[in-house]
């Protein structure tokens, strides 16, 4: 016979797990210093310039 599942507990547990994942993503995105953000922006700009320079004209 199957176990009885409290649907409210299951729903709340699923919501807590989703909130935990969202919190981890927010910490990774916004929990950085200004210097780290600037370094990432410089790296992204350098990469875009490299890709644009390698693009062929049709």
C-alpha cells in the first residue's frame, strides 16, 4: 500500500527547493565586488572583439 502524502507539505517543500536554487543564482550574480564585475566586463568585451574580428563578410 502507498504512503499517504500531505500535498501542502510537498508543495511547500518544492517551493523551498526552488527558492534555494534562485537564492544561489542571485548570490552568484550579485554577490561580487566591483572589481570582479569590471574584470568580467573587460573579458566579455575582449571576447566579443575577438569574435567580431574573426567574422567573415559575405
